[in-house]
């Protein structure tokens, strides 16, 4: 679909078109492989995709593709500012953990006020998983027993445990440990700072949350995690669980989240609920809240509305439970000029027509 067609479709979406008729664009950073997210936004407005790699597949679902400097480059924030000015961007949404704190600082300094990110202190606390544990306990929110390697005695009564990186992602270098001997081995084995956390014994859940520009929680959609790979849920279902809904709301409002947030928790048979991760971005299973949301209230639609100055009403807990999702992989063919050929392995692409 070309950019004109996208805009024509977006103008038909109820509750999104501002009175002036002009639609603000949305800038998505670190788009990587998140074709599902980019294409969902592109149904409702102009999408600017920013990624340093010309082979990031998700950028090919956007209206505008832009290569930007690496996050650690001082030119990164100015490059985003230039894109905002050029394309009249009303909201910036990061799709990776890596630049959330950078965007939060830039927002506070007035360089990127469009960024839908939490305060920099919250971004810093949630990027550090031990910091997340300390923040959760300080807020009276449930978190499993967690220590750093120099305090192993304090977790002696909670085996089995797991050793995992303090700043890990994608389930990288997570090792279950039956006893202290295992824990000491993996603390030494993993080549980065780690922490030790009780291995929760019970079902795992995620809460896909969205907050407005003032930090009000708009909705919380809990889901089961029936199967995960690389730290991302690939099979699950939206569930109506009042305890999880309230827990997600408490977390995002205490953090001052703006935009999306994913809260992961286990319901341990002995300890009850315990939060193991808080990511102030969309989760890997982005389709789950898309399928469960009521018409006109998908998270991309609400973010586009906020980009255009609207103030959506909170509707926490209003969604369709029982919708399952199962995720799969696909790919694009690009020509010598790095343009999509439009050719697919399956023609026409997509599932076969019903018989």
C-alpha cells in the first residue's frame, strides 16, 4: 500500500482525525524485525521508521525509511529531531530497550518532547533488572527474592534460583540453579554483571499496558505465555484476570509510564504473584493486545490519537478475553537498490482462501 492509500485509510478511522484534517506522523525507533508493529501503525497515519541498519525488515512497512546514527553517537538525538521537524511527528515510540533512557533525557531537556517514554529515573531503574527489583519492593509491589552475587547467603532459603544478567534481554544467559554450588558456578561463568533471583514455580503472564502523555493508565490486557522462545512469547491468549489488571495499572502509574509498557509476572504456588520484568515498550507478543482490544481502541490507534492532541479516556480492563495468538516468521526480498521486489515465496501471500 502506498503512502497516499495509507493516509486515505487513516482518514476513515473514527475518533482519530483531528478537526483540522491534518494527521501527525509517528516516529518509531529501533524498528528491527518488528514488522507487525510498524505495519499496524501504518494503517492509521504516516509512519517514520528509524534504524541504523538498511536491512532492518520492519522499516519496509513504514511510509518513510530513515537510517540514523547509533544510539551512543551524539548525533542520534539531533537526527531524530530533524525527522520530527521534517515529517511533522506527533509521537516517538521506541521499539527497543536500548534508547528509552536516551529519549527520556532528551524529552526532559526539551529536545524531543514528542517521546512517549517514562521519566529518565524510571527508564534507568527498569533497564537494570536488579534496579527494577529494588524499585518494585520500595513501591510495595511484589518481586521475587533477588540478590547480587556478594549476598548469596540472603537467598539460601529460596533455591532453586536463576542467575541472569542485570541488563539482559531476549532470555540471554539465564541459568537455573538447584543449589549454591550451581549458583556460584554460573555467577563466575556469565561474562557480565548478574543477579540471583528465586526461580518462580507457577504459570507466567504478561500484562500489555498503555498510558497517556500524563501517565494515566489507559488499559491493561493480561495474557498467558503458553510458549516462549528467546524471551518472547509466541503462543498465548488474552485473559480477564482482575488481579493482573490491577497489578499492571499500579506498576505503570507508579513509574509514570507514557506510552506502552509490558509487565511480566509469575504466580508462584507458594509466594503468589511476583513481577520478574518491566519493559517500558511494546512486548514481543504485540499481536495479543491488538486482537483483544475493542474496535477503535488498539494501542496504535490510541497513540495516533495522542500524537494528534487527543486525550483518550481510560478504559482499564475493557477488552475481549479468550483471543489466542500464535506467531510465525516471514521475510522480504530486496533488489540491488534495497527496494522490496513485491515477490513472495507464496503467491498470493497469506493463508489459503476458506473452502
